[in-house]
């Protein structure tokens, strides 16, 4: 009865975890830390899967090598099918990293169990090797935590691109990269490739969202060519979701002249941006820059995205 209880408990855990590959999960407004922790669920699921599969094959007398090869093959197939199915669902995408997480979870369990009968020194080496795969899976979570600390430390600076992690906060359809020139301040700016789609630009999603003590948002854009119209938008948490009406956010535009352009948007303008309500300035969620229907592809550079605070002697 005791063996049956433990076996059933692990199987139940697999059944509980499995549906969450396809339902629930982090939304657009959730923190990056929560999203990275959620992704680690692949490690847990396939670690338990490997544990149960190892018990199943061992009870049926499978040889060691064929047993492990079968389990790893099944994990690879199941993890791949899960990602393919996820790509067919709205709001979800397939991820090679999730497949790697699943493989590492399964391998860690199999190596740990296989090392049980080894001499002590070899057991330590094998188990350390198995756990190293799990440790590597933790790197994205570690980097996000470091960057979240930088956001808090550097506020009211939102993004100056002095760290490579700044780029991870921005979303773009085209190519973006840090460059050393031209720069407005510091050592780096962000180079942005603009294409000829109807809308082409870049969006900042992760930053401290309480702007209640700010008087303005400023940013600098370098235009290496002829004057073009630059559009920008800001929205709060109420604007997130499927229905994002143009009139329910702040929208603005300016002419982007050759060379560096510094744009200032007063917080009062942002507050009054939505047509039928006030912007919740305590919970700003997104900021975007874009151009509309360019006749040819272009490049511009972004630097020094920051808030100007209301405190006296603010020197930013």
C-alpha cells in the first residue's frame, strides 16, 4: 500500500500540472519574474515524469541504457508536441527553451538516481553535473532579477542602454541592437531598424509603473536622414487586454529632424490622453515609438529614456 500511495501521488501531480501548459499562466501585465518562474514548471513536470518512467521501466526489467534512452526520447517527443500545441493557441508561442528546460529536468532526475550505486566521489561528480543543468535553466530568472534591481536603482531613468539587459525590455518586429555611436549620453544607444509595414517601431514593456511623482517623460531620438513623422503612445493597466481602442490611451507625434531630437511629454498630457477617462498615472504599462507606412526602410537611434521628477533641483 505504501508504494502504491507514493506512485499515485506523483501521477496525480503530473495530471495537475499538465493542463497548465495550455490554460492560465502569466498575462501581459505580470512581472518578468513571475513569467520566468512559471517557465520553470517544465523542469518540475518532466522531472516527475522521468521519476515515474524510471520506476515503470525498472519494474519491467529494462536494461539501464535502453531505459534511459527511451525516457529521454519520450521526454523530447512529449515536450515538442506540447510546444507545437501551444503555438496553435491564442496568446501562446512555441519555445525551444521550454523543451531544453524539460530535458534538463528529466536528465537531472535520471542522473541523480543512476549515481545512487556509484562510489562516493563519482556520485558527487555525477549529481553535481545533473544539477548543473538545472542551474543553467535558472540563468534567465537570475538575469531578470538583476535587471529588476537595476530598474529600481536607476529610476527615474527608464532605459539608457548602458546594460545589455536594457534591450530585453523592448519589443520590436525589426532588428534592434546596442551601438556605441551615435549616443546622446553615456556609452551606448539603441539602433532600431524601421521597415515599410503600416506600423514599424519599438515598445517598452517593463519599467517602474508609478509615474505619479513625475512632471514629464523625455527621450532622445537620432534621425540620420530626412525629416520624418515620429508617433508615440502610452497606456496604463486599464488599456491592457484584447480591446485597445486608439482613444483609450495617450497618442502623440512630432517631426523628427536630422540629428538628435529630444522629445518631452508632460505628465498632464499623458493623464488627459484617453478620451473618456483619466490615465491611471500610478500604473503605466506601455510606451511605444513608431512610424507609419514608410516608403523605404530607415534607421533611427534611441537614447536617454527617462522621467523628470517633481522634486526641486532635479538635474536630469
